[in-house]
């Protein structure tokens, strides 16, 4: 007989009035303290929580799950061309690796912030202000350019621009979609997968946030950008 994992937290129904339950609560606090002072400290999460900056080892990283950042950093070549809708620490991350990055942003104040943080790598970053994060504005901006990696991580409607981003990929290119666990994205992701795309999901903790999320990579045959 097959058994599926149950991801619901049934322990929330536990009665905490008994001495045994109080001891369990105390043990949980000790366990959390150990995790925070050891495991979370090792990956640098505590520092990101305090500073509100997405970093690993003092270097900027995308505000994605740690597992996706590690996989991407080990898989994607520094020669890959990147298109991201929604910039920030991810822009610095890509430029520091040596990638050519085209960043599309609709917030002029945020653009100036990114530029001030990327002066040493400005030759590798093209930051373009667009009026809106819509297929029309993005298409007019990038024209017929093709990219190895496209990133769907903007503040606008990610569902609306997903198809255009996929069409902007080179053969064997990938699309990165952050916060892919959100219920409003489920139908669109299902549609993309029905069109022959495969989804590789990285779930868990990321910088700054104290809750788990998911970052997905969409690819056709295999990921070969190395």
C-alpha cells in the first residue's frame, strides 16, 4: 500500500496543559536555539534577518531559496546571458559572477539604488526602466534578443509575462520563477508544464524571511548551461 507524506501540522491540536506538553515546549525552544545558533548561523541567515540584505558570505545573492541559489551558482556558466524582470541583489550576484545582465525595472528609485551598488560591475549590467512590467513593454525593450536565463521575479503580474519570457530563451535556456508556491501561479505553471516544460522545484528557507518558499526552474530537455 502506497503512503503519501502528510505536510499538515497536526501538532497544533495538541493540548499544552499537561506537564509532558510543557516539557515538549521547553525542549522545542532548546532545539530552536540550537538551530539558530548553529545551523542558521552557518548559512548566514541570522545576519540577513538583522540586516534585511540577501547575502551569503558577505556577497549579495538573489532573494530566493538557498538550495536554488546553490544549484544555480554551480550550474549556470559565467558566460550565460541573463534577462531579469525585477532587479536588486540578484543583479549584483549575476554581475559578480561575470554574467551579462539585462535588468528591467519599473521603479526609478530602485533603479538608482541598484546602480549605486553596481558601479564596479556596471559594464556587465544594463538596467532599463520600463513603464510597466507587461509583455508589450518588455517586448519593445528587448526586441529579438535571446537569453540563456530569464527570471520572472518582478513586482508586476508574473503570470502575464511568463509566455514572453519563455519565448525569449535560447535553445536549452531556463526560466527561473521565484515564489512559485503561491496558489495564484498554480494554473499558469500547470499550463507551462503541459506545453512540454519541466519544473525543478527548490523549496525551503531563503535569506531574510522566517518562512519557507519555493523557487522553480523551467527547462525543456535538460539543464546544460555550464
